[in-house]
C-alpha cells in the first residue's frame, strides 16, 4: 500500500510540474465590462452581438447578445455549422420559438436564468416585449456534450 501511495504521489508531482511549466501564469479574476467591449449591430436593428471568445476557425464561440425592448423578429433563421447553441438569459425576458416563419402566437417567454439548447439547422426567432434582453450564447460540439445534456436532447 505504501509503495502504491508513493508511486501515485510521484506521478502527481511529475504531472503537476509539467502542468505548471506549460501553463501560463494565472491571472486574477476580473469582472468584464461588457458595455466597454465593441459590439456589432445585427438583424437590421439596434440589437448587438459582442464576441467574448473564438473557436479554432476564428468564428465566435461565446457572444453576448443585447436586444432592446419591443423588438419583433422579421424572419426565422438557423445556424448550419453543426454546433449546438446554449442561450442563457442573463437579463430581461426572451420570447422564443422554433419554426419556419415568425408567428408571435408560438412564442414562449423565458425569464432571466433560463437556458435553452438550440440544435444547428433548427429555424427559430427571438423577440422582446416589455424589457430589453441580454443573452449569453455559446457554441458547442454535440459530440462533447455531457451525458445528462445528451439525455435531455434525446441523443442517448
């Protein structure tokens, strides 16, 4: 038992030294000032998208989307990159629905704290009503999803 413990501790120390050599010096935690980051207007409206991180191909992988109050989508859209999008409502209420064309009667309200998982290729739209909306949108490879998320998606 003592031998196994020594081997394990030695392995941890070696691994730890390799990690500390290859890892950059840690940076202190920072609160991002999203308002200070440049955003791009989208959807021919006052909505903005602000990229926070990019994937290996240089495409935005994490973005903050801000949509003013009273915005109604004009058309449904879908991404076609094969990734699943996670949309987390940071503030406001998201009015959202899947479908080929915008139909306000199909929209469901998602309050702050809601997380939606949106498959690539699924046409959908986003609207706001009484309040502005801030979303955190991330893109993920469906093969890398956790088993519990895959189960909710019906992938298992």
